[in-house]
C-alpha cells in the first residue's frame, strides 16, 4: 500500500473513531480496516497515536458529562410531558469510588509497591535450595 493510501485510510479511521466515540471495533468495521492494522499503526506511528488519544479524551469527556447528568438528575422530555429523573445513587457512588479515593471513598485499601516480585514460582536456584533444605531435614 502506498504512503498516500495509508494516510487516507488513517484519516478515515480517525473520522470513524470520532463518529463511534472511540470504539475501535465499530470504527474499523465501518471502513473495512482490520483491527490488527489499526493497532500496528497505533504502535508504530506516534502522531497517529496522539490523534487517537485526543479522540479518546473527547469520548471520555462525553461520557463524564453523561455521568454528571446522572449525578445531578435530569429533566426528560417525553412524548406527552416533561418529567424529572432523580440523581442516581449508583452514579454518585461510582464517582466517589473513582475520583474520591484520596478522601477515603474506597472499599478497601490499595497498596502499590513496584519493587515486589509477585511471582509464586521459584527460580531454578530457589527450587534447588528448597529441595536441598527439605532433603537435609528428612
């Protein structure tokens, strides 16, 4: 595929991502692009990845605006009348659990330590030392 064709398809997928609020499967299907090609471009083309990130941020902003509508409660226009939807307890709790962690809105404490080896499989040397220790005690 020629460079100009690739640029054209990248433009098409970016437009499709905007249309489908950043949903990759839907955007790729709409223009007939393989998801594997999309992810290859995302990995190899920093400018393309930046544009995708910008679209993702816009989609997140849109969803956050809908979350705030649920938190505040909204007025809905029905076919015959207007009615109010009350604030959503679930939306409020979700927001506090995700954005209010530093204020204590968590169900459990989260501990992060990147210096711990979480592997439960011993290395070959460790396995040998463990075996030798058991053999001595028998």
